[in-house]
C-alpha cells in the first residue's frame, strides 16, 4: 500500500511537468504567432482555449485509475471487513500484486452498475 502513494505522487508530478511543458510551448508559439504580420486574434484565442482544455485533462488525470484497499473502502463507504467479504464472497473486481489488492476504478464502477441494474444483494448479513 505504501507503493501506491509513491506511484500516485509520481503520476501527479509527471502530469504537472507535462502541463508546464505544454503551457510553455503554447506560450512561445502564441508569442511568435502574435509577432507575425498575419496574426489573428481569434486564432490565438482558440489556441488558448484548446490549451486550457488540455491542462484540465491533465489535472483530471491526477485522479487514480487504480485504487488501493483504503481508497476503495472510502469510495464505497464500507468497512475493511465488508471489503474482505466482497473480495472473498462475490465477483468484485480486483488485481492482486505482491499480496496487495488493487481495484481498477472503471471496473468497480461497471460492477456497481451491473449490481444496481440486477438489484441483487451483494451478500447477506447474519
């Protein structure tokens, strides 16, 4: 579980660096374009809007696609014991790496949608 914090930190740092690089490249391109004789304010504004969209995509990419046990418990609002039961007693999606369970967010969401559609109980409490 300690490895996921390092991985998430690395991914966030990489996204920030890529975003900074994109902003620097766009800014230099816009400055050079604005100095040309044929500059067009509408085209520059369009470039800025596209850049803003790309930066927002990079920021959103900072959200983890794979959750560790703690994050999936928080995401679902369940206890550790409930998560163990889900993993052991249902077809709840997970990946096991070096003894740790990881949960791809997209497959967890899809699993939840399927359960909601069929309206089946996840497991019975006794």
